[in-house]
């Protein structure tokens, strides 16, 4: 179980950081929430869906990984300004989109036969 939690954290962090890394080449904006409406939302949904498909358990780890990945990218590659703390609050809120997509895909990916035999 512990290795799956770590994997969920790592996959989520990498994919959420990729959302930010791809923002400049795809939208021209350094911060994805500054891009036109659908980019950040769609990118978080796609990244979350991939993450939930790869590691279909531990939604909390996907959420924490999504936050950590985005923060790590911002700290490593962006110039931080006075609104960084406010940005962290928004980032935590937007990360619910990521984890919702991960949870939906994980739920769709479940094996009902396996669950029935486990009871």
C-alpha cells in the first residue's frame, strides 16, 4: 500500500507540474490560470484522469501530489511575487478539479467482479 501512495503522489505531482510547464508553449502564459478559460480546467481534468487511471486509489494522495507538483514548478521556474500566498490558495482550490477527475476515472476503472469476491 505504501508504494501505491508514493506512486500516486509522484504521478500526480509530475502531471500537475506538466500542466504548468505546457502552459507557455500552448497558451503563451506562464501561469495557466492566466490563459484563456478552457486551458487550465481541461489540462487539470486530463492530468487528473491520467493520474487516476495509473494509480486508481488514494484520492488524498492525488490531491496532495497535485498541489505539490504545481508548487514545485512555480518555485523552480517562476518569478515569485507578493501574491504568491494568494496563488497557493487558488492552486489548492483548482486542485480539486484534478482530484475529481482522478476519482472519476478510478471509479470507472474499478473491477466490479473483483469487488464482489472481496466481500
